[in-house]
């Protein structure tokens, strides 16, 4: 594998994001799909430590001052794929790292998920990847104490591969039928909006993630929460996953 020059352009048709959320006990009160999370002060030192714990990161070479939480942009070059965003709000840590993007074959997201589970066995761990390289792929990995691990993935359409969504919510103290998840994750809101019935395969993916992560992946107008941005030097594993996922045409 030859190094990819920093100025090498990412195919503009390719986009994707990967997020890791770790919620430590004591757990906050559950949020429902339309609840907005409370703004909690950001801890840059804890965010820095979380980034350094990733197996995709060797070291931090630059740290920007904290700024208002935003959705991460789309990388245009190899150099921009070395930026990692992290927030630490009380018991919740959220990281966005493009080196964790999964193409359905690579194992970077799952490897980090398993590493975080080993490190924090009492925490809730949620790893999420969304990728569009001409076809859309998504993966969700969830570890909640008291329930079997949950795995959801698929190309264009999502499928539960392991675990059970209702069991996961129940372990979090959430009644699916009262949370808006009664028709497989907040489907009731869809029923009211379009007047149609939805089958058991339909569910509100983003609403489900909102509930699982306590709103860590949601971004609002007038956002009060902050995050830190880090330029990193990649580990061998991180570099390899970027090469495999983002530059598959490079030999």
C-alpha cells in the first residue's frame, strides 16, 4: 500500500460519516424521538482523550478551539480525512471519524465498537456509519447493558442482523409502544403524516438513533452544545481503512 498524497482528491460522488457514542452510567433520563437534549458544557480534555483512544489514531497534531456543534462536512481531499470531531458532555462522549466509515467489508467500525465495549463494559456504546458511494450503505452497532447486542445494516434498505430493537429499548427503560416506537421505531409519526399504514419493516432510523444516543447525533438550529476538532496522524489501521474505503481505485 503506497501512501496517498494529502492533496489527492476524494471522488465528489463519494460521501460518508461514522460516529461513535459512549454513554457512561449513571444514565440520563431517556429521550423520546422529538425531545431536545439539554445543553451540557463541553470538556475538551475528555474529548481529546477519547480521540487518542481510537485505534484509527496515532497522535493529535493540531487541536482547534471548541466551536458550536455542527454536522461534519464532506471531505474533499485525503488531508481532510485526517480530521476527527469529538464532544464530551457530562457522561456522554461523541466522536465523528471518517476513518471508521464502513464499506460493508472493512472492519474498522466493528473493531472500534468491540474495543469500546471491552474498555467500558457498563456503558452504552453506539457505533454508526452512513455511506453513499453511488449506493447507500448504513450500519448501526449497539451495546446496551441488559440486552443482546444489536446490529442493523443494509444497502438502501436496513435489516436487523442480530439482537432486537424492542429489547434494546426495554433495557434502557423505554416502552416502545409509548415512545413512538410502536410501529418499529417512531412509525406512528409517519402514520399521522401520510395517512398510510406502515409494515413491520418500516421504522424511523434517525428517531431511533436519537433515542439510543440521547440526542448526541442530532443537531439543532441555535445549537448550544460545543465540540472540538482535531487533526490527527493516523495509525496503520486508520490509514489502511481510509485507503480501502475512500480510495478503492488506487492500486
